[in-house]
C-alpha cells in the first residue's frame, strides 16, 4: 500500500473510533516516524562521510585501513539490542550514538546503554554538535 493510500485509508478509519481505527492510526504513525528516523540516520552518515569517516565495509577496509576514522551503522537494530545505531571510531577512541526522532521511544536496552556511555541524538544539528565536541577531546 502506498503512503497516500494509507493516509486516505486512515482518514476513512478516523470517522469511526473503533479498535481497528486506532490500530490503523498507530501503524501509520509508526511508519511515519520510522521513515523520519531513517532520514536522520542517512543525514548523519552523510555528514560523517563529509568529515572523512568511512563506513566499515570490506571494500573500505581494504582501501582506507590506515585512515582510522570509521563508523558502523547497525541496521535492523531492533534485532540487535547490544549496540546503539552508530558506533564511531577514531584512532582508538569510540562514541556510541542512538538516533531517534523528537518523539521516538527508546527500548530498555537502549536507555541502559545511553546511561552507561552512549548518547542519544534527536536531530542532525544535535549530532553535529556532539561529534564536533567529541573530536576535539
């Protein structure tokens, strides 16, 4: 189902305040925020690339193994509760970052990891500020 069709379907469902209508609203909201979070993740990865960080892939390892500035993006993080979204490596130092939209909820594991030594970023601007401060330490 296309997004526009889902919006129209939601509008029809909102006419009735039934459990089915509530489920449709929740599903559309989840899809919307998941899309916003994916965009935030892509924007942050692009900014890292512009700063000279490389995604840790076999090709990049072979080509840039001496550079020392890497990032690892955990895809399908819901299936992997042991790492936050981004692990950023810079010559022996690391920073672990969870990327969330303004209203995005964190799992119990994500909350605990952020309390320990990870950070949560809810915008590209916040991510850039945190990374710039971390780079100069």
